[in-house]
């Protein structure tokens, strides 16, 4: 089963590498943020698949942190700019 | 199994290097910050691959999450301070 | 290779397919809202099938619950992020207008 899990992780890794194109060329910052979000989700998938392959069950906590911080990054990104420089 | 793992490592390293290169050479601050967040995610993936879940936790939480959010706020303030229209934030991706 | 492993492998393949479709959509689709649509499909359904496929391989119950928790968090974060990005793109807050 382990080589199969690793090949699925390899496919997801190729997806991350392809998403890098959109992060690099994306015309607007929103596109970049979306691609970064997809990279994060694919990274969660890769980590979940690597945990049984490498026999390190603690990796699932890393996936939990990934999923928590994806929301933080997007929320920080979409906050409005303060127009008056009062603060 | 080992060959697959080698291919995986190679792909991960090449992606990381390419991302680092794009991050360092990007001129616009917010673009660099978003690329930095993606870089932190991939670096956490590298630590996970090296069987170091504690380092991966720290990298994902501090490197990608918190400092990414802080730097996004800083980049927004920095682009808000600019006065000349030539470098305003509307010219995001000026060549 | 029993039936459970076969089922798990099929779920993993479907999940990987959704991830590929989402990535291709993110690169190829023309405008921002279609790209957002492709992204959320890959997020929710793709990771859902991956988690479903990994569930029979979980060593104990707690691990399986953590897998479900990861998926739930990703779904919540994906929905919130998609709404925020779409609203911001619709309003055009002065920094993101095309």
C-alpha cells in the first residue's frame, strides 16, 4: 500500500509545482492568494499521505496547523486598506 | 519505493528553489509576501518529509501563518503611505 | 489486497483526480470567479476523498477523528476564504480592480 500512497502524494506534489505558475504570473493579487490557498490544501493532502508512508503519525498535527492558518492568511489578505493615515 | 521517494524529494526541492527565486526577485511588496507564505508552506512540507514534525509545526505556525499575516498588514500600510501615483498600489504588477 | 484496501485506493484516486482538475482549472480558466470555483472544488471534494481514502488505514479511532477534523477545518476555511475573496473582488476595494 505504501508505494501507492507515495505515488498519490507525488501527483499532489506535481499539482503544487503547477500551482506555482499561477502564483508567479497571476494578474491580480487575489489570484496569487487563491493559488497559495490551493498549495496549502494540496500540502495538507501530501502531509496526510506522508504520515503512513514515513510512519510518523505526529504529522497529522502539522496538517491541523496548516488548515487553521489557511483561514488566518486569507482573512489578513482581504482586510480593507485604511485610507486615511490616522493611525 | 526508494526511487519514488527520490523523485518526490527532487520535485519538492526544485519547487522550493523556484519559489525562493521568484520571491527574492519580485519587486512589489504584497506579491513578495504572498510568495513568502507559499514558500513557508513548502518549507514546512520539507520538514515533514525529513520526519521532523515539531519543526514543521513551528514553521507552519510562525513562518507561514503569523509572520505572513503581519507582513501582509505591513505591506498594506506601506503601499497606503505612497503618494506618487506612479508607484501607487494600482500599478501592482508594473513590469 | 482485500476489499477495504481496494476501496481506499479508489477513493484516493478520485481525490487525486479532483486535485488535478482544480489545479488545471486554476491555471487555465479565464476569469477570477471561475478560478475561485475550481479552487473550492479541489479544496472540499478533493481533500474529502483523500481523507475518506485514508480513513481505513488509520491506526486508531482518535487518528480517524483527527482526519475528519482536518477536513472540517479546511471546508470552513475554504468557504470563508472564497466568500471574502469574491466579495472583495466584486466591491473592488481600490486595490484590486482590473
